[in-house]
């Protein structure tokens, strides 16, 4: 697919012309329900490509079929700079999840060891008490995964 090649190779002019010629690409979803912005994050596209996709009209509030948000794709694929941009610019709440499991963006940041992002979430007042379906909080994940610095951020008393 030529559009995905444009995303992979940072061909911004090709990307823009494809979407302008066929705006239905703005509604495209892969087999998991991920939109082009999430797909670009999976492909580890440059931030320039990601920003262009937003400028062209891609939905930053999109969730795939499992309830995984664009923010969580950014966290999962290591683009913490873009994750922080989404939160700060589009006021995306990192406490909110649409996953049936209850797994939150904060929990993802903990599991992927994105300490700076966890610090940012904490500074924003993210709900650190949220628990997933298994009853685990972000602090529980930090302790279970031996991420001592993050565990201390989430539970300064060490409880």
C-alpha cells in the first residue's frame, strides 16, 4: 500500500496528496481497528509524519477494537515525546481507559519503563489508585516488574 510506504519513509508530500485525493483514508482502520495515526506509531513513523496526520484530520481520540487509544500506542511503541504532546495539546486524560481490562495509560507507561512520562502523569494528578480487572494498580505493576524508581514515584511511602 503506497500510503503506508509514505508513512514508513517520511514521504510527507506523498502522504498529504494521498489523503487529500482520497479523504476516506481518514476513516481507514486496520484489522485491529487502529487508525492511520496508531498505525504510524506502530511503524515508528517520525513525529513530523504524526503531526502531519493530525493536521490532515486524523482523530487523536481514536480507540481500536480492544479499546487501546492513540496515546497508548505512543507509549507502547516508545514515542514518549508524542505521548506527552497528545496529553498536553489535546488534553487527553491519561487516567481514562476504554479497555475492558481496565489497563490504563499510566500502567502502560510503568510497564514500558517510561519514567519521565510517569513523572509527567503524576505531575498532572493522574489517578494512581485506578485498578485493572485483576485488581492491580500502576504501583503494583511497578513493584511486580522491579521498577523501583517508578514504584517510589507512585508510592513514596513504599507501602
